[in-house]
C-alpha cells in the first residue's frame, strides 16, 4: 500500500456509508446520481459513456437548463456519429 492510501480508503468507506444512508432522503434525480456513482466509480468507466448517463440524469432534473441539455445531446450525438464513421472506415 502506498503512503497515505489507507487514509483514502477510509475516506471512501466513510463517503459510501454516508451517501447510502441519505440516498432515500434526496430528490429523485440526486438519488439516481448517488446510486450510479456508488455502483460505478469514475476511474472505472469511459468518460463518453458517463456523459451519456449524466445527460439522462440531468434531463430528469426539473430545474435543468433546456439549452444546455440540447447542447450536451448534440455534442454527444455528433461525436458518436464521428466515431461510427471512423469505425466504418477502419472496417473497410
């Protein structure tokens, strides 16, 4: 174990315990975010897939900014389209 890593492990355990204990007291969208974060830590997933998940969560938030949501969806879809074209070119 690296020096200081035990402190990080304790902090993680503390955070998980407390987030799980308050999850039922949060708004629906906050609870979804907390449960998702506890299931899938940030360092274990792909940023673009995480963005897709967050777009869905953000859309469910009643106070979301419609313009920001449209921009996020457009950005995600444009990049996904680019990746599909590049993949198609690689498969030729």
